[in-house]
């Protein structure tokens, strides 16, 4: 199974943080998962906040577990809240129907990881995650942020 390595995960975090700073967003917390669904890196600004860490991990884990970006999960929740809420219960709450979870894909379209970002508005979080994935030379899904 293709996956991302620790160096790539670190590059994703650095790219996401750089993007947030360049665009004067709030500092973000970033969680990166590999192709097996294991948390590779969790990085947050000082001072760290536990809820932000938990939310970044939930956004990334939820996107990976569902095989779809957080944006799509949020859209599906708007259409069928009972269905997504049921999945959230099964997932122990780790499936927030919000924007900020982004899949990492290889050149063949296979999911090789996921990123969750939080700290600003969901659309900005998503933009940071996408920028981080691109900075690491990988392919984000969605390919472009919903705000820019």
C-alpha cells in the first residue's frame, strides 16, 4: 500500500502553517494521517489547545475513514443529517461534518493519507491543508480550496 512518510508529513505541516501565516489566518493545528490511517504528525502553534488538536485529528481521521473530503461530508450532512450523525456515533465522534479534512492521493487517484486542519474558518483550514499537501509535492482532494 502506498503511503506518505514522516518527511512528507512534516512538509505538509510546514506548508500549511506557512500558507496560514502568509494569508494572515489564525494559527492552525494540523494532523497528518498515512495510508493505513495512522496519525503521523500532529503539530499546533504555541500555546497548544487540546480542543484544536482533537478537532484537527477528527477532521483528518473522518476524511480518511469516509474516503471523502470534509467538504463532502459537510454537504452530505446538510442533505442527510441523520445518516451522518449515525456514522458520527459509530465513529465515536471522530467524524465532524465540517470543512478542513483533505485527502492525499497518488497519481492513480488512490488515497494515501489525509490531513485535518483547524484554527480558523473551515474554508481557510481547508485552504491551508491543500497548500500543505501541494507543498509536499502530493495531490490533495479537493484539488482547490473552496474560498480562493
